C-alpha cells in the first residue's frame, strides 16, 4: 500500500453537503454481510450444492500477491489526471466479509478478492495501487468527494446508482441460502420459503427480495416467511446451528467462504442479486470520470491472460466469473 497523498481538487470534487443520496442507492444490491467469524476447518460439500471444494483459502497476511503485467495500449486510455498521478486510489469496505475484503490472520493486513482484483487492474494500467478504507454507508459520499478514484465493495449495478456513477463489471452477483448440513427441502424461491424462518440482514437488498417474495406468498394465500435480523454474523450462525432459523440469505461470495470452512453447513439455491432483474458486481466511478472505459479494458486484458481467473480461483469465486467486462453508464446501462 502506498502512503496516502494529499487530497487534491479535481473535477470530481463536490461539496459534501449536497450529497444526500436516496436510501435505495445505499441499501440495494449487492450488500455486504458482517465479517465472517473464525471457524474450524471442515470438509465442504461439492460446489454444485453450495459447499466449498478444493484447498482451504489462505487467510494469512503474508500470502503471495497475484500481480499482472502493465499494458501500454490499455494504459493509454486513462484520463490524463490519473495517468499523471501514477496512482490508482481504490476504496474498499473495511467492514465487509471474507472473502471480499477483510483483515487477515495478523489482524492488520487487508486481503480479499475485491482488493486483489483492484490491484491487478492497477498493474495492468501501469499504476501504483493505493488502498483506501471506507464503509458501505460512506462510499458514495467519499467517491463523489474525490477521496478515491474507484470503489470495490461488492457493489451491484442498479438504476439508482447509474444516475450518479459509471461502472466496469467484474463479477456475477448472486445471493444464496446457508442451511444446516442435510437440511430437508431446498431454499431457492418464494414458494420454498413459505412458513420458514429466515435470517437476513436489515435494510439490505436480500431483505428487499424476501419482502417482495412474502408479498407474493400472501397474495397467493400462502404463509409468508418469518424474517429475523441479527446484529452479528456470529449470532446468525448460532441461531442457524440451534435450529432457531431455517436458513440465512446473504451474498454467495460470503456464504461460500463460510461453507468452505465448516462441515456443519451448506448452501442452497442461487438468486440473482438484482431480482427480479439481473445485475453484476462492478468497479464504481464518478459519472463522467473517464475511468470506466480503461478499467473495463484492463479487466478484459486480465481475463484474456488468465490473471483474473487466478484471483477468483484463489478466493473460490470461480462460479461468479465473467467472460467479459463492459462499461455501464446512465446512457448505456
């Protein structure tokens, strides 16, 4: 991580007092889950039914970094301001969950798939990588205020965000259900949740999905699911283990990490985080910054040379790999 450089006025800097964003912008897909609690290593089930497979994920702070070679043609697409600075400042959610962005075992080094993807993009663009911590609630304000150039925080593309931000997609966006190993039934849609007790984060996109599903169930004369909110993931997992809830819905990336490290739980179902539409996880930039195009070009070069696949394989997120990155803007969603 490079040393922070003094904040400089840019064409993206705006007065913070005018940045009141709609709730939908903050609480829509893809929302973070609480940081994963430590768990004993266990044998996960096959990836097809939601459990982990392959070797355990390295969560040490001394892991070898995956790096990429610079591409002069891609770097030539950069906005002049960023090219001259020589640095790509990327905000990550410091309170997110493994394997996205989290503290390593040394409790001081931030690691995760979001950080690795951003780092190899910086490499491909010929820029130094500067990690900047933010939170889920504050990234929109800080991005528009020019505190960083891009954000990697498991952010899904939606209509509200497209009014203020540009995107370069780099991963699929799914939700799944965590259940006790061998649980009866299969949670995947509104009908399968009828009468069940489901843990879900408050004011998240997944809660919005379940609320919509409950409305469908009630309209059809069926029992809705009972939704439970817990303040921490540890409390949620305790409730699941004790049978006080039938399942826990959260981003697939977070739950697959948990399932890969425990032998008492498994994943069921997969729901696009943009339900009833579809969405993707994307690098996020101020609208009109000119960074989305070179970012997508860098990602496509990384997909082509295999470095992108190495990162997703390291964090067991191959199921969410894309074959192509593209730019998403208000004019071209």
